């Protein structure tokens, strides 16, 4: 059992999506995350065990390597593809309620901002950390954030902005969320955002990299 989970974790960490994938070169022709996740389920390994003992560990390793600048955005995106290939086999169990997630994470890029790479990386890392991610996309209005929060009580919300001009919209959205959901955990991020700005607008947490968000969320997971 440990062998297949270790192999699956290695595929996710190094971006081996499936057997047909030629990347990484040293794993060419081997089963990838797609096949190994399916095999693990067929062997009777529980979905939450596959998530916790393989995918979560792999994504934590990816996040740590990114933080140390040992890998960069392209490698993280390859890891995300591999993780998604594995997750497609697990999601039916989570959606049916048979297996529980740690919580819900609502994420989106604020109104007026169409940048999504940073937001996508955070969403991928948080999902790899065992959370259900509700991705609202880009150019998300305050009203859309509030609607998603109403539909998902108890969720944590993450706001992204990559432009100094859209940081004002982040401030407005945080204020509106605070007014309606005072105790809600709000995470913010993006290239121009800082911890000082996070505190100034009344958000709870800022991290310059996706792994920081995952680490922060650990205290709230079920």
C-alpha cells in the first residue's frame, strides 16, 4: 500500500500526469498520477487516505520547493495537472459525502483584474491540502463573493489582486464581507499586496507564496 502511495506522491510532485506524458523524462513510460490513483482505489485504499498520505504530502513538498526557489511556476503548474489527474478519481467520493474535506475555500481575483496564475496556484495548493475549492475566477464582483459566502457557510475566502489599481476593489470587497460576516477568515494575496496592506484593509492573512496560505489554513481544517 505504501509503495503505490509513494509512487503517486512522486508523480504529483514531479508533474507526471499519466503514462502517456513524456514529462518528466526519467519517468517516461511509467504509470502517472491518473493510473496510480485509480489503482489505489481498486486496491481498497480509502480516498481520504490517498489524499492525506499521498497528494497532501506531495503538494506540501511542491510548495516548500517553490518557497525555496528550487522550482518555478511552470513546474508548479505541471504538479497541478498531475494532482488534478489524481483528484478526478477521488472527487466523486467527496461530492457524495462519503469522504469529508477539511473545509471550503472560496477564491477569486477581484473586480477589474483578469490575472489568474497566482490565484490558480493558491487554489491548486489549497485543494491539494485537502480543502474543497470554490473558484469564482477573475474579475469577481463584491456581490459574487458575498453570494458564494452565503451559499457556503463556514467557508474561508481568498482574494487576489495583481494590479495596484484593483487593490482598491480588494479593499471594498473586504469591507463588505466584514460588514456582513464579521468573523470570517479573509486571506489576500498578489504581487502588489503586502502584510501592511492586509492589516490596513482588515483582512486576516497575507502570504507572498501559496504554501503560506496552506500552512495558515491548517488551523481551521476539520
